[in-house]
């Protein structure tokens, strides 16, 4: 099974991410990276990590927070992307 970006264009992409809030498949071109998403913060030692978001969740959960397209090593909290199951 190949996943397609859920941006509405049906774009095939060799690397598909999933929104960390709703798990919708999204490509790096259309997804939003929030460089320091506090959803990963632990109770004793808060840790903010970068996370990929679909457009709706970026707006719903992180309105007004700096964001950008494309996953990049220059993002604080950068971690290598994890391939979605079924993507090639």
C-alpha cells in the first residue's frame, strides 16, 4: 500500500509523514513543522521537540507559533524522519 499526501492534490511522494495529532498522511511540502512542540514535554523534565502537523492541526493546536514547511536538520529538536508503514 502506498500512502498519498492528504493535501487534496493526491500527490505521490516517496517520503510521507503523519501529523502527530491526527495521523493524517502529509508530505514535507504541505505539512507544517512546529520546531518546539511542547506536547512531548515530560512532567519532571520538559522537552520540546519538532513535530510534523497537517494544516488543520497546526492551526488548531499551534496558532501563532512559528512554523515552516520541510523537515530540516537546523530545527531545534530535529530527529530523523520515521517512514510511515507502507510508504516506499
